[in-house]
């Protein structure tokens, strides 16, 4: 298990004050388990008798992560919308905080971009797949 499974604060906000975790639409779920086995922090569990996943550790969820919903072939997992997180970011001034953290801890976050290509057109993003 990796990630922030022990993080109790997200950008200065207590994790229990943030509503970010998946909900299973059980009537759509086929019980494949991709959501559970793909979760990087083991926040989901699987009820084998019912054949459905459920949120076992809601505050383990990585704020902004959508892995479980993204991999679900039946679209049976829902999460708060992007706008919910963007609202918190704007309301709490988190972008400014992140910039300050980047400056203060420069060495921690420092890296070198190996591919000096930044798409200028959203359609060009699709072309990145052909670089592999």
C-alpha cells in the first residue's frame, strides 16, 4: 500500500473535512473487482457474499484520485466532481500555498523534464500516445 493512506491533512485541511471517496452504484456493478484491486491505498474492500465493492476506509482515499471510477467497465463508481475540489482549492487559496511549498522545498520536488514537448493544442495530446 502506498500513497497517503496515513495522511490526515491535505494541503493544511484535515482529511475528515474533505468529502472525497467513491460510492458504488450497486445495481450497475458486475462485481469484477477492478476498483478494489486497482486502489493504490486499499481504501475499498469487497463483500464476497454480495459481490460488490464498498468504501472501507474513506479517509484513506487520495483527494482527487479517480482510479477506481476510471477502471470500472460498468461506470458503477461515482466520485465528487472536479468542481468540488476546485472549489476547495479556490476557497482556501491552495494554489498559492502549493507555489510557496515548491519554493520552500525546491530540492524535494525538483526534477528534469526528459521530453521537452508541451502540446499547445488539446488535439495534440492524443498524439503523445504515438511516442511510445
